[in-house]
C-alpha cells in the first residue's frame, strides 16, 4: 500500500522490482487524495509496468486492518503543519501591539521593541494563524497561544531571540492511523527531516516551511493557493513516538544513503556493465544523487515500523540511528 504516489514513478519501479524478485503479492494499493495525480499514476504505471498494472487499486477509504507493506515517500512532509513564532528580544523585534492592527510577517520590524502578553518586554510565542486581508489575500495573523501543550513544547526550545517553529499534528495522526491499521507487516516512510533535538535547534531559527511552484522554491505559502506545493521537514522523534503509541515496533531509523547501501544499491549498480554507457550512466547518476551527502543521502531519512513480525531488516543492519530519536 503506497500513500501519496505522486507521479507513480516509485510505484512502477516497485512493481517491476517485485516482479524481478518474483515476490508474491496480491495487490498494490494506492491512497491518493488528488484525482489529477491518480490519473497520472495510472498512465505512468501502464507505461512503465504494463504487465502488473492490473494489480493496482486506488483506495477511497482505508481498510480497518492491513497485512503487508506500507510505503510513503515524501508524503509526511506534505501534511499540514502549524506555525509558531517568537519575536526577537532586540532591535529586530515585532511589537505585540502591531499584531492587532496589522498581521506580523516574518522579518517585519516595528519600533525595535517587543511587548509580550503581559505588556512587558520579552519574547512571547504566538501561533501564526491565517486571515484574509482587506485586499482579499490570505495573510498571517499571529495570536497568543491557546494550548498549554503547545506552550510546553515551545518552552523547551533552547534558543534565544527570534524563532519560527512548526508542529506536525497531521503527520502524527497519519502515522498513528497507519500503525493501528497494520496487523502484520511493515511501514516505511522516507522523507527529509531530523530527530526532535536537531529539529528545534537554536540554529534552525527560521523554521523549515518551504514552497515550490513549478520547480521554483519560494517562501510565500499564500502565492498561488492550491497550486503551490507547501512542505515542511519531518520531526522524526514525534513520528517514532506516534507509531509506537499506536502499538507498532520501531524497526529502524537511518539516513537514506545508509538504508540503500545496506539494502545493496551498489551491488545493483555493479550488475550493469559500465561499458553500456546508455544504461550505466543514468543509473550511476541516480545512485550518486540518492547517496550523496550533498544531495539526498543525508538529509533524507528512512523510518520503519513493524507489527506482528519478528524479522529484522538488512537495510537497518548497520548505522541504525533509532537511539538518536
Ligand atoms: C511529493 S509527492 C510524493 C512523491 C511520490 N511518493 C514519489 O515517490 O514519487 C506528495 C504526495 O503526497 C500526497 N498527499 C499529500 N497529503 C496526503 C495525505 N494526507 N494522504 C495521502 N496522500 C497525501 C500528494 O497528493 C502527493 O501524491
């Protein structure tokens, strides 16, 4: 069962790999919210894995129980996050009283001082909400924290000055749902992110929210609503806790490079004749991109949960970082 299959490229690749390995499977189910992407997935799979296309199903609702393997590549990062902001103590402060009249924007400075909820100087946290401005556009509107749980989490951030942080309730709920549904098998999530202590680090003061429109990165989530892809890095400690809370075992957590090397990606590359430039070069480039620390090898992580199975995985045999979560 694959969540958020995007273009369907990973699905086609997995189907072909399952066929090569002669691995028995009944169906390849895809859970996709976007009707347009479902169509794209169907086309990709029919073009790239035609012999297995009839085993693919698109699900409208999750089954109560599932036995098998769950995969989600770059799905957790697409789930909605909540934003929190703390103004700087110093000259770049955002004045609290500006929040009533005009919603504060990241980097906006007024009068060089900060008043917190109690009307005294000092940095207070605000939840960064959304409102519609007079010109009809979406804009940020900061409001005092309403939940003690949010306040407790944010109070734990060991950093001075201005800070933007995200929390990931939707991704946590999603992980709990998947791990509760799983009766026997494993669930793999691949995404960019860090454990909690790195995520809420003093040096990551700008948060991780990122937007993409037509392959261009930008920082404005209100640009082209519905067309801009909005993502945030994944906080993997929370994901691990959510899966375990739902009754699953943490199977492993490591970098994408380590996971793929343990799983034998270099042996797979060695099977291609280097003289066969047409096949070898694109494969070598792809492997380099997946493994390189400067590209996807280190920032991307793999976390996996299991339930009802006792096997360990070769892919986590070396360099498992579960203890860092
Ligand atoms: C960046 S794409 C994933 C790429 C794809 N998995 C691949 O490996 O090529 C993000 C996907 O997540 C899907 N998505 C976002 N939120 C989702 C949710 N709550 N449940 C299921 N899919 C979701 C999107 O529709 C899209 O297919």
